C-alpha cells in the first residue's frame, strides 16, 4: 500500500492537450475527486476533497474510501453500489459521510469504473459534493408542505386550489365531503354561481387575478335541496420550476377558493325574518281592523244621526211658524252631544302606517306569503302550485301592505276550501309580468263566489260567512284599499267557475303608483 500519489504514466492527452493540463484541471476542480484501485483504496485525491472531508492527500492515500463512512448508510446501499460498479457501470447515490473532525455531511457520490485495455476494472473514479444544505432545504420544504396540508385538511371550511385551467390541484377533507352533496366538481359549480351573480365584475377580477371577498351563493344539491355557501377567492402565483424558466421566469396563477356552508345560519336568519314579518303584519292587521271597525261604526252612526238632523230641521221650521215644540230644544241638545261623541270616535281611528314606498319584488312577496301561511296550508291539506314570473317583478310599493294583501287573499282561499267537505284542495298562485303591469292570480278549488256578489264582497262589513264565525268582512275591503293605494285593480274573474280566482293587477311604472 503506497502513501505516494500515483502519477499517470501517459505522456499526452487526446488531441493537443498535454497530460499535465488534465492533472491541473482535476486538481483544481470544485468537486471532491478521488481515484482508487479496484478495491477502493485511495491513490489520489484533489484539493476540493480536502476542503470537503478535512483529509489532505497524504492522510488518505492508501486508505479505503470507507474512511469516510459514518456507518449509518444501510448495508444494502453499499451492496448495490458495488454490484453496479463491478458490472462496470457508474453508480450515483447519497451516502452519509464523516469528516476528519467527526462532523457529518450528506455526500452526493458518483463512482465511475476505469476499464483497462484488457477489459477489466483497474481503478475507480470517485466524485462527490456536500449536499447537506440542499437536503436540509428540501426536507424543510417537505415538512412545510406536510404541515400546510395537515392544517388545510383540519380546517372546518372547504378549501380547494385550482390551476389556470380550473383543474383541482389541492383540496381538503371538507371539500371532498361537498362532492357527495353537490356532485363533481363543486368548485366549478360555485364559480359558475359567482360568475352569474357578479356578472362582468367577476370576469374582470378573474382576468386581473384580483381577490374576491366572501360572497353568498345558493346551490342546488344532488337531492334537489338548496344550500347556501359563503365563497371567497384569493390568488397566488408560482414561479415555474422548469429549466426553460430559469432565466426567464414564467408565472403560474392559482385560484384558492374557500367555501363555508352557511345554510344553517341562512335558515335561522330566514326564520327570524319571517317571524318578524309575521309580527309586523299581525300588528298592521290589528290596526287596520281597528281603523275599519271604528270607521264602520262612525259610518253606521252617521245614518240615524242624519235622520235625526232632518227631524230637528222640520221641528225648527214649525217652531218658526209659531207652534210651541218643547222637545225641539231637547232634541237639539241630544244631537249636539251625539255629534261630539261621533267626533271623539273619529279621533280614535288610528293612523295608517307610515311605511314608505320602495322597490318591492312581488315574486319574493308571494314566497313570503307562502311561508307565512305554511302552517295553515299543511293543517288543511292544501296542495300549492306556485308559478313565479320569470320577468321583472319589482314595483314601487309598500312591502308590508302588499304582503298583507296577498296573505289576506291566500287566507281567504284556505278558509273557502276548508268550508267544503271532501274534494281536492288546490291553491294556485301565479305571478306574470305583462307589458305595463304585473298580474297575480290567487285561485282556489273552493265553492267560489256567486256572480251577483262579485262586487259586493269588496264592501266593508260584507261577509258570506255566518256571524258565528265572527267575521268582520273587512279582508277584501282592506285588500281593495291596498290595491287602490298602489294604483292597481282587483277583481273576481267571472270566467272562472271551478272555485274562485282573484286577479290583482299592479302597475310596473313607478309613476303609476300612488302613495
Ligand atoms: P465494507 O466492508 O467496506 O463493505 C460493505 C459492503 O460493500 C460489503 O458487504 C460488500 O458487499 C461491498 N464491498 C465492499 N468492498 C468491496 C469490494 N472491494 N468488492 C466488492 N464488494 C465490496 N463509502 C462511503 O461511505 N463514502 C464515500 O464517500 C465512498 N466513496 C467511494 C468512492 C469510490 C471510488 C469507491 C470505489 C467506493 C467508495 N465508498 C464510499 C465505498 C467504500 O469503499 C465502502 O464500501 C463503504 O464505505 C462501506 O464500508 P464498510 O467498511 O462499512 O463496509
């Protein structure tokens, strides 16, 4: 075993390059280079070898390369290494090496057999570099990726990452659950819903990769039920890792969609809204009832008072012609008291609610009415057929009054159907947008209204129901008043003979509406 560096015996390299140049080049190379005999005993090592391992040439020549082994590299790796190089094939792999000072590093080693003229392996060329830092960074990235994936997976909101072609790159458990409910691919359905809701703004934000703050969208599930989601979009860009993009960076954009199921919150909000609406309407109904009752009472009392007034006038004329009528002054006094009582009664009539005019969507009003009357409809076994208008259904009006109007008509329909024993109970609610007005039909399969009562039913205190049912007969009168206030018309369709069809027409133009 020689401790001297081996000197290559050849006198010249290929072409014109002299042999000493090869030696110099190897000596000064940045990679740790060593040349061994066929049993891995070191014959030569360069200066980079010393820089990396800490061993100078005179310290390693004659020693086996195993001097560098930290002895944690599995035996199988060495066996593979040797099997490969003995077949005269180069081997490349990672070995845990130990420096002269005992510190460890990860070596990316390439061993190339040197084949002699006889065809046998005479030497090995070993080249290696310290890749500890590269490995540390790779592992760090891997750890971070694992951490991010587990955080994303544990999140209570659904998260999905899409590439520029809207293909799913990454998703979490919550998102996978959505696939079961919404079918494939939930992200695309939600993006389509956002696109439809936001119109042009979505396209612009998408094109410029601008984030979109949380927006609420409604999606139909595979079971045909509606679910509400709050969706937010954020973008991030990634630099292409391909060699082509090394000097000319290419950016790839990714869309991160976070999805939160807010169906339960929405359901609670809606229940709260309907309950408040119910309370508001019943208060309005109470005030309206009071107004109508007092106004009716005043109207009813005015009749006999007018008659008494005529009698008083007559007595006055007779007294003027000399006839002594002592009752005349008593009558005059009684009438004065009656007028004062009537005025007091008039002053008690509560004011109409001061709800302002505002845009009201009649489709939405009718849906609210169905929600408000659900309990009665279910209790009476009424089958509802609801046909909303596909056109514009927004008019300028008083939302609560309009809700009350249609609630009254639906309640009338339910009561009418309830009066008849047996037979089908069907309520058809239709909203249609015409050229200059919106038409709402409320049809029921009840006994209907006789032709001669078609106008009378709108009179205050008119009722087809017995007194035992304690009906004031103010419902349709109130409905008529609300329709008038909105510049519309209400009538009972005479051509409809299988039950009752109430037709309400409300003008579309704001100018046509009255306060
Ligand atoms: P060893 O007893 O040396 O060998 C372990 C196994 O390797 C054996 O079971 C056997 O299967 C195989 N083996 C070993 N020597 C031979 C042989 N001469 N012929 C056939 N099979 C054999 N090792 C490192 O740890 N770090 C290095 O940087 C490194 N660089 C090398 C560079 C070159 C050019 C060569 C040829 C080898 C290099 N080695 C390196 C491998 C080294 O020679 C040892 O095989 C290895 O370190 C394991 O040493 P050991 O004492 O644990 O086991």
